[in-house]
C-alpha cells in the first residue's frame, strides 16, 4: 500500500548500489521513521534494484502477510 509510504529527508550512499532515498511508514497516527528505502537510480552493478523498496526488518514490518523479522 504505497499510500502508507511518506517521503523522508534521509539520504545515504552505498559505493556499490548508489544513492538511496527513504520513506517513513505512516499507519494511522503511528510513524515508523525511515522504515523503508529505495534506489531510484541504482548503479549499473545494482540495476536490478530499480523499482523495489526495502523495509527495515528490525522494526517488525509485515509485507503481504509475511513476517520478515
């Protein structure tokens, strides 16, 4: 549910993957800060990451009913 993802100001850089951008996850009044990230322009070496979003498993996030913690 992409409507739960709100842009974050956080950015980071991976030498191999490139620059990442983050999302806050907003569920009702509860906000999980920087809970997800993506590479909108991944490096050539990581081009398969394009159009994917990764979630911080340490936060106990469930994706499609699956617990990835």
